[in-house]
């Protein structure tokens, strides 16, 4: 693995971890574990785990396909069905929303070979 890919994976892990920390409400001093009910959160956790492991080991083709599929579903469903509702309630441009629904799917599509 090249140094550039390693840095990209590390940046992705940092962004995804930060977004999930905000999703679970840790900065406010509370832990909202009900967020585990959402497919978006579960697919982003899968990506976070996959890229964390990828930083330490070699590629895993089967897991790679599963992660790409999960996060692609997240991006497609959000962009086509849920984004209009988020625009109307004002949460569309939050860091947490952009990181979980747009940055994560774009990064996975861009970073994987």
C-alpha cells in the first residue's frame, strides 16, 4: 500500500469517527445509542471498521464488496429520498449529515481500487 493511500484511509477514518461521535451525542455529554437503529450509522460503522483494519492489514476483497454495497445504498437512498426532508428542517448542511451521507459514500467510491 502506498503512503498516499495510507494517508487517505487515515483521513477517512478520522472524518467518519468524528461524524459518528457527533451522531451519538458524545460532545453534549450524553450517549444516544438509539442511533444504532439507523442503517446510515451501521453502514458508516462498517466502513470505519473496514478502513481501520485496512490500515493495518492487506485488502479483503469480500469485505470490500460488502462495505461498498452498504455505503452505496446509504448514499443513494439519502440523495433520492431523504435529502428533501432534511432540506426542509434545516439539518441538511450540518457536518454530521454531510459526513455520514455524502462524504463517506464518495470517499469509499474514490479510495477503493
